[in-house]
C-alpha cells in the first residue's frame, strides 16, 4: 500500500514524505521517516509525478536537507556507475528543470549546496533556456548567486537561446524584493546594460513589472538607459510603464527627465498608451508633466480619441480639458 499514487498529482508516498513541513518533524525524525519509507518493497525513489518532479525535486524545493541527504545516499547504493548517478542528479521535470534548478527557484541554499557536493551540474538549462542563475535571480536567492559567481561566473551573463534574457533581466521582476537587482548592481553592474533579443534593457523589464525601487536604482546608476529603445517598436521604458499601468515607474522615468511627448515607431506617446488602457491616474501624471494631448499617431488618433474608445468618462474630461489649455 505504501507506494500509492495521489490521484490529482500522481505522487507517491515518498513524494508526500519529503514535502512534510519542518514543524511536524523533530530532531532526526526527518531522516528516519524517509529511511522508513525507502525500506518498503516497491518504493521507487525516482518516481515522477504528473509534472515530472521526482522526490529529489521536491526535497530540493522544500529545503529538506536531511531528506535529500537520505535520498542521495540511497541512490548512490542503487546505481552502478558515476555516469548513471550523474544522470539521476540532473534529471529534468516536464519543463526540463533539474533538482538544482528547483533549489535555486525556491531559494533553498542548503539543498542547493548539497546537490553540488554530490556532483549536480551547475550549467544545466531547462527547456526555456533558463540556467540555475536565472532561477536564482528570479527568486532573489543571494546566497545561491554568490555560489554561482564563485563556481561559474559566466552563468551570470548567460542568455536564453530564444530571447537572450539574462539573469539580471529576471531579477527586476520581483516587486517586493529588490536584493537581486542590488546584488547585480554591486557585483556585476555591467550586466544592467545588456540587451535581450528585442533590445530591451533591464530598465524596460523593471518598468513593465512595476518594480519602482529597481527603476530608481537603475536610473541613478545608468541614466543612459532612459533613452534606450526596443525593437522593432522603438519604445522607451516610459512607454512600458504606461502600457502596463505602472504609475510609480512612470513617475520615476518622468522625474529622471524622460520626455512625455516622445513617440514610438507608430507615433504613439506614453499618453496614447495610458489613455487606450483607461489608466486615468497615469493620464493625469502625464498631463501634469506637460504631455501634449493633441499629438496624433500614424493612424491620426490623439489620446482623446483613444480615451473615447476606452469608454472612460474621466479620461475624456481630463484630455479635453488639457486640449483646451494648449494653443
């Protein structure tokens, strides 16, 4: 009965055991419980759930150092060669993510270090081209980034195959935790100016995600990023903030000197984007920054036209009032 499957995730008892919360285990109970489950006939230490995750993945993700150690020692005894054990260590889930990537993604420093001690590959990438450095940056895992910096510093500059996204790009996506961006600026500042396939900078990413603190930090260190345009739309970070409704980021860009009347390749300004999305607070901020509501895009539309299309009474009033004030 032990190796039963949970019907909704197809997980075995071993999967569930390594996921038990710390507070329910005392002393050596963590190790003993995993050893007890592994001792039963029919228990497969490499069984994958419907997402392709093995008990190794789950132990790494939950930070269960003791459980992971027991699993690794058990697998060392099972396999015949080092190559076979290496393959087990680096086995990917349905998305190609290894147990080491799980530890990095969930910011589990101890299980990350333990997997490295046993020989896990630090340079493995998943199906979307993310390295462990990408996962660590995405979760602001500073301790893990430090390890990567010491063992394989080239990974910090590693670009995904399709979009050429670096770990530094991903670090800006965290709204509440800015340690990742700060770490990159302190230790690898040159990465902040890297461009992805569409020529988007870290500032574009931060402005789109609403990470106002990283935006302020980046503008203070690299003011030239304010004028960087993506391809093929020729959009600034200011445009990204307006498109995604990020008021604080928009205000940071305006405060740093971004021109509110700067247009993209289609002739659309930040005011066009804010009006088309019905973002009345952003429209007000742009109008206060002297945005011209009468500017037309290449289709002959002004911000007022787009406000009408967005069916926003507040925006229509604001744009119409501003239009009357202009000569």
